[in-house]
């Protein structure tokens, strides 16, 4: 599949994009070594039982019988035959997974998976996601966005804000320190890596996100570089919060400039799989430089870790189940078990997570433990102590011809031997995710700090990748 964004050293020149991106979609299939590949966008990871059933049908009737979860909470179908385009589009369209053919590749919206579910939950931002998706699908200008452009909607716990969004929205606590609904309160909007943000009213968040994306398109056109993402803009055309503020004013959206809020956009409580070593002194929220703003009353209550598997206790007596797919891959049988659990015991919805997992909301507290045990028996990761927790790998051989080896088989052997990092020593960055790649493209790699296990002609090379530096090789350990 097309690679993840490259790990570009700080200060290096931005790429010159002289063609459109080749990111696959549900209608634009990618030719892989194991057949055609379809990537189905699932905004905010939200699926109904009907939609999940349609995806299982597509995997079994057209693909290899498996469903792959991506780091953006989307679904990939592999092993598709030539000429299946029409049947696939029909299955997905009938289930409501293709609301606009022209926009299907740009519906890249990540949202906090546990928003509104756990006992001490921050704001429920799912409304933002639904509204933003509708605005995107109705926008003519948005069709010019790359299939790699990413919107991130964080409920205030800091779990997805650090995942490399081009346009990020983070819900703020209200003045009383209580949770707010996604259609109220305020939000911070940030573009790319600009340390500044814009404070906007919660109801304006979806429109503001679209306006920021349109401001990026204007900057990209002016740059002449064909940039696909905000971070690819050259310095002289860099998009900043002040640039976006002008676009918001033109759209009738009020915004207040807030300087230097980079720290709250670094994950704290939730995504230990992305930024395992944030500065604990910084806290999960920004110190508001606006003296007229109402301060939050006391520290925010701890929200659940949305990257961890297990039972999530809700505030309304219902629980959610969070499970992870080993290496992001689920058989159709496992997927159907998840779907049946959601339909028979839960609220009838499934939420896909950027940690290649699935959350099932709305189970009665008395049923949660038994249902989780059934999912564990089916081969899903349900316990944070699992050796597969925080392990990932690219497709590798035989599915990818560019890979040097079958990295998934190699990783399975390493896990069985008790050494998920080649060489047998502990991970060079304790608590960080470990990701195995078959070539330098490192497709699907994590964000933030992670352990890079790269296949080379001489064996596997282990490095630590940090968000503020290029990869620094620790040592090379042939396997």
C-alpha cells in the first residue's frame, strides 16, 4: 500500500508533490501483491451493526476473509479480485458507507474513541465528527484535499490530539470543570505543528475545521509545491493559526488567538502508544493566557486510557468493552462476533480506534466481564498485559512486494520467544509501541515516540523514533 508519511529529519526541505496522492479508497483500489486493496473511510471510527455486517460480507464474498484496521480508525479489505469494483461499491453504498463518491477518500476524521463513555469523560465530540463529515461531503472545494489530510477531534483527554492531525480540535473544560457536550463549550483549533491555537465556540468547531482545511488548500496552491499536508508547506507559505483566524473571520466565525499551546496537544493520560513520555509537569490542559477566561475549577478527573483493552466503566451504569486486533488484523468470524456482541448486548454501534482496536459501548455492567471473556477466547486482545499489546507491523510479505521479509511471521516468532525487540533486550524506550517494518517506507507506523524495528539486508535494525528528532539508531541486531 502507499507508505505512511516519511520520517523527515527536522529542517529538511518539504517534498515537491508533482502528482496527486495514490492513497487508496473504497472506489480507487490499490494493486498489492496479494490482490487489490480497498480502504474504507470510517469517520470517527463509528459503525452501525448494519455497516459492520456489510464490511464482513465484503471481506468474505470478495476479499481474503479478513479485515485490517488502520492507524486512522479505517478498514482495509485485501485480496480483492479484478473487476470487483461495482459489487464492492454496491455493498458499501447500500450500508451508507459511501455518502459521496467524490469525497470518499477525504473523510479522514479521527475522534476520541471513548468520548461520552467513561465515568469521568470529558466532552462528547462525536457530534463534531458527524457534522464535519456532512460539511466535507457537501463541499466542492474539499474534493481537492489529499487522501492523507487528517482531521483530529480530541475530547480533552489528550488521546488523539498527538496523532499528527492537519487540523486538530480539542474540547476544553467549562468554567466549572465539568464535562460539556460536543455542541457546547469551547474548543482549541490548531493547524499542523503551529504552537498557537484559536479558541472557538463548540458549535462552530465543525465549520471552523472545514474553513481551516480550505485555508490550507489556498496556501498549498500559492506554494506551487502540490503539498498534501500542512507540514509539507514550505516555510514561506506555512499555515499558521493567524492565517486561519482570517479565514474564520471571513466565514463569520469568532476566534481568539491563544499562543503556545503545544503541550496540551501532547498526549498525557490516554495514548501511551504515541507519546509515552510527556512532561508530567505540563498537565493535560493549557494555562490560559487570556485573563478574561474563566479558569477551570481544580484538576480534571482522570479519564480512561482509550488505547488500553478491557472494560470501561460508564457514568450511566453501562460499560463499554475495548479490545485490540492482533497486528490490526481480524478474521471475518472475529468481526462478526464483535458485531453480534454490539447488536445483542450493546448499543448497536462499534467504534474503531487508531490503536487498531474496537470499542463496543452500552453493555449492562453485569454482562461486561462475560462478553469480554468471550472476545478473549476468540483471539482478541482484552488485557493490557498481553504480549501483543503495543506491538504492530506492516503488511510485509507475501502481501507487499516491497517488503524484504515476512515481518508478521518474524514478529510472531519473536513474541513466542519472549523478545518482541530483536536481540532479546527490553525496548530502548520503555512503554513505547514497537513497530516492525519490511522496508524504509514503514507503512502504518505510529506517531510520537516509538521503537522502529526495520528489516535490512543484514537483519533487523532497531531505532527509537522521537517526535522532535530524526530516527537515532541504537544498534543493529541481525535475527
